[in-house]
């Protein structure tokens, strides 16, 4: 359990990000919720409260990360953690994808992860905070992605592989400051991102999992919160697969 911390959560208007922000608030934390649109954030979380601030913006832009960190400092005096779930999906296969598609996905999923983590680390170091971050990769990195049946294609899967390397680089860079950085790699999760999966693809994903089902957002959120907590205090630079046993299915 994590309590009395200030956490920036991206992708907070839907899916895993929404589940994570909700659970953090329920456990007595302070949250800066980030997503593309303020209306979507308000629809899911209501207006701002004494423990919640809302920031609308594109994580691929440096100013979004800067505004999120500034909001945490202004409202709550600093930041203790980052749970970064904001991402863009691409189901285009190798024939359909082009340079524009690759650059778009990489800018959001890889550059966006770096910008958010960098801004939070700068704030932590300035305030002397020994905090933690969780960036989101994907179980697709284990097996590759072709884009078939609505699943992530080469651009998406490559970007998530980049996140794994980024996590290791940042963990080494910031360990001396007491900042931990880990990756969460979800399997197939029941979110808007997988809404274009065919029924056959979802059935197959459930069949491959040792637990016999696909994930719910709360499965991922609880693991991310554990990685942010002191219970995971000696874990950094690692990747946790949360896929119900699909990796060896």
C-alpha cells in the first residue's frame, strides 16, 4: 500500500491510468492527473479537490511535463512518484506503416516517457526527494507485434522496446539520487486501446494466459502502485510482466 505521497499519473482519463489515479486517491495520496483533454479528466474524476489536480496536455510536448511537475509543487509542495501510462497505439502492419507513423508513435511513447520522467526527476532532485517512477512497456516486446487482429504492430511494439531500454538508462542515471525507475509490461488489458481487437484475438489472449483471462486495468494499477511503494524499495531498472502467465503460455 502507498499513502500520503504525491504522484503524477498520466493517461489518467481512461484505462490503467484512470484505475491507478483512483486507487491512489482512495489510499490517501495526492494525485496530479494528466491526459490530453481536461473534459475527459473531469468526466472521470470530477473537478479538482484538495488532493487532486488536473493537467491537460500532450506528453510528447516538453511543456506538458513541466506543467504537471509545476502543479505538483504548487499544490502539494513536491512530487514523490510518476506512474506514466499515456501512450498511442498503432495496429498498422509492416506494409501499412511508414516513417510518419513510426515517428508519431515513437514521439509519444518513447520521447513522451523521457520528457515526463526527466521533468519529474529534476523536481525530485531539486527538492531532495527519494522517489520512484513506473514507465509502461508492453508484453508484446517478448514476442514481437505484427498488427494482426487489431494488435500492436511494429511501430507500437518497437516503441515499447525503447521504453525498456530507457528505464535501464534512467535507473542507472538517477540511482545515486535515490530515484528508482522500473517498467510495467501489461499483457492484453480490457481498455480502450484494445477495443479494436477482434473477439478471436481476445479469446486467444485469454487462452494463452495461465490464469485463463485477460487483464483488467486494476490488475496493472495495483502492480504499478506496489513498484512506487517502499515495499519495492530495492528494485530499480527492472521490468515486471503482468500478463497472467501468458509469457510462458
